[in-house]
């Protein structure tokens, strides 16, 4: 798997994982878990975009 494709896949995984943590944190009133989920979701977005750029550039 190329680096760009791997980054896109891992980014999507982290984005989904972050969304789940964020929602679970809201439901359980756990602000720490909610914040952790938001950070992981943002990191996943960044990694996914990075993968898209790599794919366009052919890396």
C-alpha cells in the first residue's frame, strides 16, 4: 500500500475512533474522554488530508 493510501486509511480510522470517543464522552459526561476524542478526530482529519496530498503528488 502506498504511503498516501495508508495515511488516508489510518486518518479515516482515527477520525471515526475520535468521533466515537467524543460521543461516548458526551453521553457519560466525561469531559476528558470527550476532549481526547476531539483531538483524535482532528488528528485523523489532518492525516487523511496529508494522505490525499501525497496521493496527488505521487508519493
